[in-house]
């Protein structure tokens, strides 16, 4: 958007996701892979997430998430190329 709140250009974002439960663990263990990509704009770059979560009980889940970024320094995700994240979450759902 510019100063008059009109769109100056259109951004296109592609998202790919693969998610699966592992039957060997009675579907309590799941993984998910997600990739984000800006292809045809000045905002090129990749963002990717890898999630693994385990259902400990009916209300408690353990999740490990890795988020990575790649691209050129002046691109949307490239500026975070040195800032990959690893998160560990213990989630209580009620």
C-alpha cells in the first residue's frame, strides 16, 4: 500500500504442507512440514517449518518446532537467514 492506501503491487505466496500421523505410535506422534515461497516479486525468499508433536494424554501435547529462513539479505525472508528458531512447547488443552 502507498500513502493513499491503494495497492501498489500484488504479492503471491505459495504454501506447501505435508502432515502425517505415524500409525506405529497409535497416531499419537505426528509430523508436519511446511514451506512458504514468494516467487515473482521483489520479496523472494523461503520460510520453512518442521513440526513434530506427541500426544502425551487427551489434554497434554509436546511439540518441537524448527523454523528456518533463506534468501538474499534484502528479501522478505532472507533478512532472517541467521535467525533460525527451535521451539519446544508443552501444550495443555481443555
